[in-house]
């Protein structure tokens, strides 16, 4: 069945409106087949973040939607990571990491995780820009460094604004299409000839 005219434009707009959005990753985080991957040197981990008190079971890959209790789960893809000490640090993005201890807001001491999974919870009291540091092997042998934002108003409104923009484009497209399809009214001078 071929859709033309208004039905075709409406179907096209519906497809665009319902299409899934892609994730744009920062630093060491990438989105592959709906799985967040963190590149730690030559190794990879699955990364999942949750805010059960405010976002329910919705998971995120990069920026944290709001302030509050946040649970981060790191699952090791490479089995070699099970033998290495893993260190996790969250630092306030201030432009300088010269004094790492002073900039650190949360730290998971280096330790070996033979189960291949590490999880922690941190209560972000204030929004802003942060940097996540995950290192494996001690002495910064393998490090992932990824910037992220917490509680930005843009994060709350990004999806609704994107959907609104798509809807406005769809309405504009339908209006433009229907205007082009209408026969032009002839002036009285053209009708007399």
C-alpha cells in the first residue's frame, strides 16, 4: 500500500515522531545496541545509572537527570578486570584536577571484584558538572575519564522540547503540503480572457 498526499505526510511524521532517539556519549561512554559501555584503557564495562527515588526504573547512560540518590552499576565485560583493583572517583569539574583529593566528592577505594560487578550509591545534593574517573590496575594503569552533568534544566526539558519541535515541523509540513495542493484562485482579469 502506497501512502500519498496527506496520509503519506501524516505517516511520515508519525514515523519520525515515534522513532527512537540515539544517545550522544561523552568521553569514555558509548551507546551500543541499548547498552552503555565504558572504555577503561583496553578493557570494557557495562555502565548503568539509576535514580530510584525520582526516576523509578529508568536507566541513564551519561548525564544524571536530577539531584538526589543515584545508583551506579558497573559490570565487567572483560574477565581480566575481575583480577585487577578497580578505583572509582567522582570529582567536581572545576577546570583543574591538580589536587584530585580536594576536587573529589565521592571515592570508592581500589579493590578487586571477583564477581565482575561493582555498584555504589551517591546522593548528589547539588547539580553541576562533574567528571567520573574509573581506573583499573592501580597507579592509573587503565583509566576512563568521562564528564557528565547533574540536574540540568536542559536535561529535564530536552526530550519534551525535541518532541515539540518534531510536532511543529509535522504541522508545518502538513500546512505547506496542503497549501501547495490547493488550486490557485484566478483573478477576475484571468477569467475574462
